[in-house]
């Protein structure tokens, strides 16, 4: 996850039947994402969308100290 993606953690994704999601947009605030989602649902009522919060990868936040303690 690059720095620009970390600045905008709220995403709107389009849910598809093949278990893959397409990112429609990224937003800094949830309210902005909800407003955009409202417009998308009015323009394309047959498609399914969801708002998600992207927390990044868990292994990025785990310090290497814990791995060395577990090995001992």
C-alpha cells in the first residue's frame, strides 16, 4: 500500500458475482464515500456497491522483534 492509498482509506467497491471486487473510488472521509455511493446507486440501481475501510496489510504493522522471540 503506497502513501497515497494510506491517505484515503475509505473505498467504494463494486461487488461482482465472480467474487472479485472492483474499486470504484477512494476517499479520505466516510461522509464523502457515502455521498458518492448515493449518486452511484441512483445512476446504476442494478449494480451492487459497498463502502469498505482499507486497513492495509497486517504484516506491515508487526515488528520483527516478535518473530525472533517466537523462535527462541
